[in-house]
C-alpha cells in the first residue's frame, strides 16, 4: 500500500512538470498520515535582462559620440565662418578710404580722349547720399573742320543702396547746362543766349583698387533742349539760320579714374 501511494505521488509530480504547473502539493493519507509535499518553482534566466541593460548602456556612448561629432562639426563651421569674416574684413580694410566720409576727385577718360578736359568733385552729404559736380571745358579744335568748344556743368545727386558711398552700385539724378560752339563739316553751331538745358537719371558702379584709387562706370539718359545759331564753317562765316532741338537719349556717360582722400 505504501508503494502504491509512492507511485501515485511520482506520477502526479511528473504530470505537473510536463504541464508547467508552478507548484504541486501531494499528500498521501494512505501512508499513515505522512505528508509528502513537493514544490517546483520555475527558474528564470537572468542573463537576458542583463544583456538588454548592457545593450542600453552601450547605446549611450554611441549617442554621446554622435553628439560630440555634431559639436565638432559646428565648431569647424563656426571657425570657417569666423575665418571668412576676418578675411572679408581685411579685404574691406585694404580698400577703405583714409577719411571716414567719401570725398573724391575724378577724371572722365573718354571725354579727355576727345579733347574735352574735365574734373569732377564728389562728396558725401548723408548716410547713403553724395553730390557729384563735374565741370567740362574745351578750347581747342580736333581738326581744321572739326572742333568742340564748350563749358558745361552736370551736377548729380546720388543714392547708394548699400549705404556705403564710394563702393558698389548707385543711382543718380542730374541736371545739365552747357554753352557750346561746335564746328562740324560745313557748319558751325553756336549756343544762343540760353545754354543747353537738360535733366536725366543714371546708374553707375564704383570699384576700389586701393584705399586711394578706384574707377567709376556710369551711364544716364534723359531730356535736353537747345537753341542755336548756324554759321558757315569758315573764318568769320556768315549766319545761315537759327533753330532749336528737343533731345531724348543718352545724357551722361563716363569711365572715370577716381582719387579718394
């Protein structure tokens, strides 16, 4: 009887293990009141969580390395920007005028090539404004039958969009006044009592080579009105007639050599 009870307990324990039951308590009353208890606890592996924890901990340095790499890239970019800004500042300093305000004398090269002497003075009047006053004159002839004798003024107010007068682009509005005596082929044209009068707008660009020297390029268009007397183009030639003319077109053009001070 005792053996039968023992076998029964063994079978119950085996069945519990096969079904995965956490615990089994078997009692045998036939064995004279003796109780046999067996407790089976599932064993859990602790290596898997440890691996997860280790993986998470290993991921932190990787993130830190990425952040450090990004910081390094930002430092390089900032260093590059600072270097570029220093170079730009150095280049700007190399071409800045000695004076804080823009002042310059200029000679229009194409006019000088046509035997029209000229000199212009420009000075800064505001943060982004200048006034340019060119004076042109000629008292000589090109050939026996061709010559331009004139005294002309063409004051112009200029606005510099970059608020940096004497450097870069500018827009201008000008007035014109000229007394003339022009010999051309068979005729000589001389201004009447009133000089040539006109007005126009212009665009130009100024570039600096050194702190003192630079160049200016400009062109303008507008309107001019003139009254003139026409004579035969000979010594003491007789007057033929008089006339007037309304002109629309180019009123200002120049390639100037600039000296800043």
